[in-house]
C-alpha cells in the first residue's frame, strides 16, 4: 500500500522525493519502464550529444538515494489499473496495491511513416544518436521545434552538414512569436545550417530524404522531432476522462479521489490560459509533483505555478515565462542586434508571456510579474529605462 | 551543485539541472575562499539578482562552480530558502 507512481521521469521522481521531504512515511513505489534510474531529459538534446555531459551527470539522484529514502524503483510497464481493488498490474504479471496512485506516464514521440529515422526522448535514443553522429556527414533534422533545433545546433557544433526541414512557415511556430522565430532562423543560418521552411517530407531512403515531388537531399542520418503524444491509454482503459491529456481538476486529481495525474500526460485548468492546458516541461512536471505530494500529506492547494521553459541552441539561451497562446500584441525590449532581448506578449492588453534571449534577469522578473498578474504596459516593456521591478510593488 | 545534489544536500534545489537558468542552487561562499573561484560570468551575475534569499557579496550559483583540486577545504553555506 502507500503511494504508487507510474512513470519514472522527472515528474514521477519528484513526487517520490517531495513526499519524503514532506515527511510521508508509508511505502512509495516508482514504476518506470526504462532500465535507468531516473534522469533528466533536457541535457540529452544539448550537452550530451556534443560530449560535454555524460550519462551519470544526468541522473537526478544516485542509486543510494532511493534506498536511503525507502523509494522502491520498479522496472516494469504498468498494463492496467483496477480502481475498485486499488491495484496496478505490471507487464511482469505482478500487482502492486495503492492507497494513492499518481499517473506520471509522460508522452511518447510522434513518429513518421518512414524507416531510417531516429527519434530523441530517452537516454538510449540519445546515446544512439550521439554514436551515429560520429560517422555522419549529412544530418537532416525533421521538425523545427525545440528538440529539432537543439539537435541541429549540436550536430552543427560537431561540424556536420545540417538541414532542418519544417512544414510550417517559421521555426518553433507553436510556441514563440514571429520575431523570435526569425531570430533563431537567422542564427542557425549564420552557423551554416540549411533551414527549409514550408517544406514537406515525402520520403526517406538510406542515404537521402525526398522533399515535395522532386527535391532530394543527401542524408546519412535523419532525426525527427515532430512533437509528442501523451501516454493516456492506461487512464482511459481504467475509465478515467481523457481530453488532450488525462483530465484533472485544479488539484491535479482525476474524478477518482485516489488518483492524480501530473506532467506531460495531464491536462489541467490554468491560471495563465483561458482553457485547460497540457504542458511539456520540466517546470510543469516538478511543480505539479510537489503540489501532489503536498496534497497527499494533507496540504491541499490548487496548482498555480507560473509556466516556464528553456532551450539552448549554440550560445543562445531562450527562456520563456507564461503562456503566449492567443497573443494579439508583442513588443521587444532591447535590441536583437545585441543578441540580448526580450519579447513581451499581450492578450487583450494583459501581459501573458515573456521570451528572453540571453537576458536571464528579464526572465526571472517576468516569472514574478506574470505570477503576480502585474501590469506592465507595452510602452513600459519596450522602454529599457523603465525598471520592471517597480511593476511588482 | 552536482556534488550537492548527488550527495543529498537538501539546501540545493537546482531545478534546471545546472544550466544557470533558475537561481535555485544559490550558496554563500566563505570569504576566504572567494579568491579561489573563477570570476562569475554575466549570466550568473544577472541570475543572482533574482535569488529567493538575499544576494550578498559572497553569493554564487553553485552550478557555475566547477570543483577543482584547488577547492580542497572550501566551505559554502546554503541560504534559508531557494524558492
């Protein structure tokens, strides 16, 4: 009995660690289907690919931590939840009973209908890409989102010929304003990456990619980063509601009082968006985990952390605070030519998000401003002589 | 920072995993060791303005302190809160 957590990623790990930090004494089982102890994924598409960071540096805690904290790591895939019996079935045929169940099942990569393509989510996948990169000359990246662009930057840093194929008219189109997309396209091109926008992939062979009807490009390594699908099947088969993720309330609880869902797999109401949101980020996983751990030990409070994200490409750090969805106005603070600037997003006159490029102090302030629902007018935001801190008081 | 996390030092949160992105691995370095440390880069300087506990003259982000043999005996103090 005690708490069973399904999913050994950043969120699942954090539920276990936070429960112990909150003084929870009952058994904790953390069920993960990867052979490794829990590790961070962000470095896998950054320092790890270029050999700047090794696997052991990515481990969230050393193996001894789990023993000392009485957290049982179970390497298995959960195949069913029996809500009446409060019991999880594993692919080994074993069962684990729970008082409280936390679904932190994460997401899986969307895949293309082609062979000869690699994907990046797990340590094993990153290790294969890293190994294949050593011998590759022509690297083609399918998808101009965070993962694709981080992989492109890593491959280019290693001296490879790199092409990025994006179906949309601009990079990272789902998450940033056109000004930010353009800045990143310029930076990648300046580094020698071929960025092909509005381009449809139609085929992949062992040494080429086919684009549109006629165009071919040499490719001895093809990597796709085209988004993810949340792992919701376990919840759905257990009769829990699923929308664009496992549906939870503001306390991150499913309609079954004994079952919570967090992180990439969960969709919840947000103080920072009009609709329910499902976010794919470390911050979201960690903060939701901490919120659920508190609820389990009896300190229930609605989830309300400010969303934030980051991506590193070459020496460019892009940090994003808030949710820009549905923005109708953007203003820029600082000069993009200086390689340090921030973009402020507004919806109906309200500040909703800030993207900071190599301006970490703006980012940290933005998190506070958005969290406080502070008022910063577009004119103030673009005026560098206006001290953003004064908007907090 | 990594040394602290891997050895269970509770006062270091290191939410971003050591990327100088979150200011939750803040430490106060004992004055006599300050000269041993590599000077801080602009990023770290900017992030230190945003720590949860007040910045002092001996504040550093521990993710930016890469331990070398010269650090032998180094003493740092964790702040009252990181978040």
